[in-house]
C-alpha cells in the first residue's frame, strides 16, 4: 500500500498566510507545507489540500483513479475547491467500516475533538492509522490497534500519521495500548508554526521516535524504515530558567506511564517555591505519576534482574522521603506512586528526574558538607560514596531515564567556601552522571544543544 502525502502542514498551511513569525519566515523549500492530505494507492483521498491535482502531479501521481474522498475534520483553513472529476467528499460514521472495490477497507475511529480518524487496511494486510489535526483516539485503545468496541485489524499499525507536535499524548496512548511499537513508522503531519522548521523540528520529532517528510513524499506501508534511535539515558543541563525542564518533559511526553521524580519536595512558607512547583505540576501530562523523594538508587535499580525489590536506600525513613502520588499529579485513583510494593509495570516505567542539583543539596545537608570541619572529618568521603552509588545505578539501570541538572560552572565564582564547594561537587556529579548517558544536552535560551548523541 502506497501513501502519497500531498501536504503535511496544518489546515492553514506553513507558512501561514500573512504571519510574520520566525517559523513562517523560515518555512521555505522542503519545510514549506500545504494542508495535510493523503492519496492512498491512487484510489482513496483523505482530506483536501489547495490545488490537489497540481500537488499530485508534482509528486508524480494522478487523481484520475480516485474513487473516494473522505474528510477527517471541519476545515478552518483556506477555501478548498473539489477538482472536477473527483467524487464529492464525505465522512464515515465513527465505528463504521467502508469497503472499497479495489480491496481497501476504511474504518472510522472516534477521536476526542470534532472530527474522525481513519484506519486503512490494504488488500494484503498492511494497516495505517491517520488522525486529524489536534486529535487523539477517544476512549481506551485495545492492544490490537482498535478502539474499544470497534472492529479492525490486529497487531501494531505499520504506519501512523498524526499531529505529534500538538498531541504527543496521543502517541503515548497508542504506545500504551500496543497499537504503536518500536517497528511502527510514526510520521508527523498537520505541522504548524509552533516549532521552528528545519533541524529543530526534526530533532524534536526524533526525540519521541517520529519523523517528518516533505510534501509529495510517497511512503510504502509496511516497508522497513529505520525509526529514530531513542537514547535510554539522557542528561539535560542548563542554567536557571533556561528551559531545561521543559526540554526534559518534552522528550517523554509521547511515552506512557512516565514517573516524574521530584527531588525538591515542599518548603513551608516559601511562596515562590510553591508557585514554581505548581507551574511544573500544571505543565505535566495528567497521566504521569509523581514521586517526591531523593532516594534515587532504588528507583533506578527497579526492574533490573537481580535487584533487591524495595531495598532500603540511604534516605529511608527520612520524613517526607516516602513516595507520594497526589490526585491530579497521579492521574486519579488507582495509580500508585513508585516504591516498595509497586507493580512490575511501574518498575520499568520511564523516569524523569528533576533535578540532580536539588538531590545534591539534600545529600550535602545529610553528610554535613557545608561545615568545613565536618567536611574534612568524613563529609567529603560520605558524599563521594553517595554520588558513586548514584552513578553506578545509572550505569546499570534498565529504565529509560531523563535527568535534569543545573549548569553552574560558567557564572560568577561563589563568594563563600560552601558555595564554591557546591559548585565544584555539582560539576563533578554532572560530569560523572553524563558519562553514563547516551545523550547529553545543554539548554540555552530555550534551545537544546546536543553535546553527545
């Protein structure tokens, strides 16, 4: 089954007409995109794009064999005219199936906004899923790629086309159900001006296991395509308000069952800190679970063959160290935080650790590193043991890990010995932790620079 993408952009196209933003100004050449429309085996057209006949001709295709035109969403872009000779566009009711004479079968998939997704099966069993702009499947999705109660094929889809940038949670939902696996070709469509085109667009998509292709590209459904190689361990560095936490969260937004490890805890009477914590909570997907702890080693060891389940960590028994999963953070009742007794699924969930600088502050508090006499009498050795244990756990972990840390070595030299000690120790921790990661990023002014991977 061949799918030609006559357009890959948002309904208004990219660049948007009359928009002066930087993304629209730089959307030229292959990065300029017409409204998304699909041509399947020259016989089925999904959605309309401006000048479809011309778009098809540029892609080396023809619309003369089109027997069915289906729409997936209310169109809010430029006025579209249906070329002469094409059948009038229609829609399939949710859950209903349409059989075409050439052997294609189209099943309408309910989505969570006005519109309709389409599962398309070829005569030889290949399957693709197409979702309209800004949409995710409505309701639960079974592991065979079907929404609950619907018909359709079995197994993961060969190709999924969806609005990855606007709705990464849709991809997470499909992954959680088994409808998307490591071999599924995930292609971003409905691309708008919210992400700079070019290298930044492709970097962000690759980070979640997706890709973008230019208008006019023809994809062979079921044909092997090398999917982006996702790093298992990533360290994201940056200064204050650099966007490092946003970058880390973005990297896991398209994956299910993420466990957010908050090392900062709460600070009674500190309204500024409370506001920061609140902003972080509001930004995170509702399906993520939150653990408030500095006991990182057991979380990293969970799921590793031979690991001792529930091994007490150095912080065991510390007031406030127990894992917490509050209502809106945990995604509702029944989703328990990680910790002793957590299920096997939780033991393999991706971890987002934010952040190592606060973890180090906590450990330095515990070992008395701020006092010069205590530091020399054994605090230095105790801190090394704790950081070495953390680095070893990262080295041997079987989990996907994205960790955040502050880069503090490029600023003003701290005025106090304790401040300089913290700066030096955090630099050592970042270097040792980063050495065990496949990918290392530095975020400056919201832009992620790859130092490795």
